[in-house]
């Protein structure tokens, strides 16, 4: 098979093609999908997933995962609401929330890198712990009276377009993440760590330091997402972003990032994010229940793990057949006497 065709059928390319097909069908056959208000709603609702997906992609490429991101976002929103009730300004609150995210990420990273605990187990534990702390901080209250200029930025659009104002800073963060992962020695080392951590360590890569940094950045980004969530929906509650980690992981894996690490592209991950977001938006327009949407997300999560593995097995089988067909014929044996 030609190399150009092999690249064309990579899993992340397939996901990008599926996103385009879904958008075309939705514009043509789903009432209300193409109006500016709905498109702005779609992108705005997808931005929290997309924000966390940026560092999560790097983390999964390195062979780790953080399931506490939604709880970190909820804790950030709860702290934001509590500090606002105490009279602090938003300008002072946001840095505190970001610092809180750094601390949450450091806790996860230190438990994984220094104690050698599996990130899946660690972050399931901190998922519950951070959410519990959020409830202690704010209780069952909902804080809604944030300054209008911040609410307008988080939920408003750029002029008369359908693009949310918050989408422009996201594009800047996306560019930074793409360059970091795909165009720097640090990004290349993450692929090496995910593919074979022991070999990467022998090659001089500071594996533990890199993973600690990734967990820290993931925690800070999750906290930023919590601030955005509270302003976008004009409500700070302890249960903000509940279940968001499922959507983030499903979207990242759907985009072709290998759960075992070492493979994937950030473009594929973002395509997976917006494919999932567009699908959920279409289901909402079609009055599909929230429970059914969760079922679809779970099925996509299974398919996102299964699909790339099947694709790699098919590719390996084809490569094996090509190699076998290109071998010279075995030399004829000399006849043996009877």
C-alpha cells in the first residue's frame, strides 16, 4: 500500500473525516444546528473538554492519566464562589484558583512519581477527595452574582459571529500545546517515555520530572477550566463539571491517543473533542435524554480504545504480508537418497 494512502487512513485522520461528515449532515438535516446561537452554544460547551484535553493528551502520550480533573475544576469553582462571597475581587481570586490547581496536580504527580503508585488508582482517589473538599468549602450553595464583564467574556460572542470570545485564548493555548508536543525535544521525549519508559530513562530522559510537570500543568489547566465553567454558566457550585473526566478521556482516546502511551497526535485529540461535542449537541437538538447521551459517550469510549488497536493490527498484518511477499524464494533442497 502506498505510504500516502497509509497516512490517509490513520485513525486520527479517520476521526477528522468523521467530524467533517457529521457537521455536513447536521447542517443539512438537523433543524437549528447551523444557526449562530447553536454553534456558539456548541463551541462554548465543548471548550471545557477541549481545555483539559490539551494537557491530558500530553499526559496520556507519556503513559499516565488524570481522572481527577473534573473534581479539580469543581474545587476551583467552589473556592472561587467562597472567596467571592467573602468580598475578594475576581482579579485576586483567579490566581489563587490557579495556584490551587497547581497544588492538586502536584499531589497527584508526587504520589505517582515519588511513590510509584499507578496514576489510574491515585487519581480515582483524588477525584473523590477533591470533590469532597469542594463540598466542604461551599456546601450546597450556588454563587451567581459575578461581575458582568467576566460573564460576558465567558459566554459572549465575537461581534456578530458564532465564535465565543473565549475561543480565541483557547486557540493560543492549542498552538502552544501543538508546538510543545510535536516540534520540541520535550514533546519527542514524551513519546519515548510512553513507548518504553525504561529505555527512555537509560537514554537520559528525566522521566519523573517530566511526569511531575505534566501532572502539575494538568491540575492548573483543570482549575482554569473550573473558573471558566463557573463564569460561562454563571454559577459556582461544588458539583460543577461532574462527569467531565469521562468526556475528556473519551474524546482524547477517540482522537487516537494510545491509552498505553507513545502514540497519537494533538490534532486527532482535538478532532475527537469536537466530534464528541457535535454529537452531543445533535442529540440534544433531537431531544435525546441525558442518560442516553451518557450511554453513547460510554460506547464511544470503548470504541476509541478498540478502534486504534484494530487498525494497528490490520496495518501490522498487511506489513507482514508485504514483507513475506518480498522475500526471495527459499533455495531448493538437494535431493536425498533413499
